[in-house]
C-alpha cells in the first residue's frame, strides 16, 4: 500500500504524508476524519476524545508528525489554546480526498464522519 499512496502524487509533501499515514494509524485516522470534514478544527484533547475516542497523550505525537509533514496546521490562539485543522494547500486536500474516498464513492470527497462501519481504502490510479 505504501507504494500506492506515494505514487499518487509527485509532491514531496504528499509523499511525506503518505509515509506518516503508513506508519501511524492515529495519523491516518485524523486525516481520514479531516478529509471528510475539511473545515473541522479542534484541540488535541477534542481530537482525542471526539474524533478518535483515544487518549490525548497518544494523539499528540501523531498531530506533531502531521504538522511537520504539512498535512495539518496548528493555530495557537491568544489564550494559548492550540487548534488543529487541515492544511489549506489545494494539492494536499485533493490528494487526501482521493486517498480517503470510500470505495464506489464517485463524489469529490467522502461523506459524513468516520464511523466503525465506514471502510477507508486508498484509491489507486488506473
């Protein structure tokens, strides 16, 4: 699957993101959620509790990795609270939509929030 994900874009950013989601299931889950909810933003605590049903301590390294590779952006508010959201980079957003599109879904992006019954399979180019 790694070669499939990396071959979908010649962009170094997309290649770095592909490597991150191949090696980190939480990073993959974060990006899966964001590909279906492109305007979503939350704190590490909120992402852990509401998006992933996991522990914030476990989620922090994945968020850090995704910020470093350019998949997400960290917005620090004046209060010191940091919100995480999807990058505004058009190419990365398009790549994520195609990577996390549900099988048989011909729309431009996955619909609805991630759920246990929603299978995510990377789409390879013919």
